[in-house]
C-alpha cells in the first residue's frame, strides 16, 4: 500500500512523514516543489529508506500528477502543499492563488480522474485528505465561542482566502463528483523543523543571535497552539476513521496571547541557554508595527474529533514548547542551513528598521 503526500518537505508534512514511517511500513510518495519553505534536510534521516520516495514537482503540474498516480496507485492522497505564511501573502499574494487555489484544483482534477478509474473496492477505500487551517473562519471577539465546523467562512488575509477557496473546491468535488474527501482545519502548530519566519522559531533563533524579538502591535493577539506531532496524529486518525465528506477541527484547547508565548520562549532560553551577560532574553523584545488586517483571536472547538474519533493531543503546551526550544538548541546546523540568502532577504524586507514594510 502507498500514500501520496504533497508538501512533505515543509514543516508539518515532514513531521507527518517521519511519524508515519516510524509507525508503519506503508510507502510514502512525497511530492514537493521545494519552495523556500521546503527542506529535504528535514527528511535526512530517511535517506536510503525505500519506503520514502521523494519527487520534486508542483501540485499544479497535471501531467506529473497523472503519471505519479498511475505509477504508484496510492490508496490516499494527503494535501499539505501550500504557501503558508500570512505576512508573505500580504506582500505577494500571487503565489498563494497559484498553489493554494489553482494547485489544489489541478490536484483534485488529477485525483478525480485516477479515482474514477479504480475498481469498486479501491474506489470505496480511497481518501483525499485536505489539510487546512482555522484561519478560514476569520477572527473572534474576546468572548465569542471557539470555531466549530459549522462556523461561517470569513477569511481576512490573502493566505486564508486562498485556503478557504481550496476548502470549498474540496467540498465541491465531494458533493458534485462523490470524491471521498476529508478536510481538517487546524490551529497554530509549533515544533521541530518549523521555518524561522513564523513566530515561535523566529523568536528562538533571534534570541540566540542577540537580535530583536519583533512583536506585532500590542502582542495581545490570541492563537490556539498545538504541538505538530499532535496535528500529525489527528490527521492519521481522520484518515483512518473520519466520515467521508466531513470536516474536523483540530486544536489544543490552548489559547495564548502572542506576548505570553514570547515570554515563555524567553524564560525557557534563560533556563536552558542563558545569555552570556546574564540578562534575561525578554530584554530583546521589540514592539513593531502591526500586521495589516491582523486577526485578533482564533480558538478551536475540537469536540467533534475528540468525541467522534477519540483523538486527543498528547502534549501540553508546557511539555511541547520545552521540547521545541530544546530541539532548536540541539539542531544549530538545520537552523543555519535554512537561513539562506532568500531567508535573509525576507527578514530584511519584513522587518526593515524593525518595522514591517
Ligand atoms: P510550510 O510552508 O512549512 O510547507 C509547505 C510545503 O509545501 C513546502 O515544503 C513547499 O515546498 C511545498 N509547496 C509549496 N508550493 C507547492 C506546490 N505548488 N507544489 C508542491 N509543493 C509545494 O507549511 P506548513 O506549515 O507545513 O503547512 C502545511 C499545510 O498545513 C498547509 O496547507 C497549511 O495551510 C496547513 N496548516 C498549517 C498550520 C501551521 O500552523 N503551520 C496550521 C494549520 C494548517
Ligand atoms: O492558525 C493556523 C495558521 O497559523 C496557519 O494556517 C498558518 O499557515 C501559520 O503560518 C500560522 O499563521 P499565523 O499568522 O497565526 O502564524 P505566525 O507564526 O506568522 O504568527 C503568529 C502570531 O504572531 C500572529 O498573531 C502574528 C504574530 N507575529 C508573527 C511574527 C512572524 C508577531 O507578533 N511577530 C512576528 O515576527
């Protein structure tokens, strides 16, 4: 048996493949374009492992998709591939439209053709799992209840709008063509192999480099944080037992303001790798201009996946963030290698003079 996983040289996809092959011998075909966010080094421990077949390519390449599906005959396709960074979507939305909308559409078309030609048994067993985000639901006021699967779609950034469009296409392919789809909408992930353009790894990396820790606006925006391996276990569970055509929200019941997250990272670094001058890392915090259209609060109601599929996160935020900070301290080479020329160009553009452009 084989699964086809897209975008699995990225943060969550790489963690997913590593966890999958730690628990199963089912082959993974990994289709990844290797954008700035894709990093084969995250999968270096699988070098020479015949269960992992890496293919560099675009989910928008219909001919490549058709040939990969015909060759490997996967029983499932899991779509992680996306442009994923909100700030980049504000600077340059085009790539988000191409990959997240057009790419998902081409992938759905290729999968529909492949699935339509399967024999009855394989057709019934087949699944297309689309990995999406809580950001499609928009922003919550302080006392509003958390997002359920029935919450209206109200995306506010080019990123979340492009993910919302992809979710709608996935839904339509089920309703119109009967494609056996599943969709997960997850909150903010953190953990190993997270690209240091995102809040938590950026803070860990900047703190150690003696650089400012840029907090947007008042730092009181709230996110729900989930350790990446818990997201991976949720996806495995939905793939295994989710009801076809349904959506599952995934979250950690762990809402925290950004400033509290940054303080937590600083205090862990104070403990695990104190500054040479003995001062606390929080002295490096620097308030910068807010993200345009910044969503104030996300919160996930994860009762459906917990009650119907019996999934629960294994990590608390305390245990997960400690593991994460320790992982970055233990893997300076991975960090150094992802901070390439293009990474430095992005940081200069986004934080020029300490202020997002
Ligand atoms: P990431 O940016 O770290 O990785 C994305 C991967 O997709 C990269 O390896 C990149 O090379 C690849 N890719 C981009 N365009 C491609 C294309 N056209 N064809 C093939 N591959 C392509 O993203 P991530 O944080 O790992 O997120 C993975 C998925 O999970 C995304 O769909 C994202 O929307 C969703 N998600 C992320 C989070 C989070 O907190 N990071 C939370 C919820 C949902
Ligand atoms: O909610 C799920 C989403 O979480 C995913 O769909 C996205 O792919 C993922 O990137 C993430 O989006 P966010 O915008 O929430 O993540 P980010 O790490 O970019 O920012 C987290 C919060 O921290 C957000 O409120 C903005 C703030 N922030 C971020 C950066 C990079 C700062 O204050 N300073 C920063 O330098």
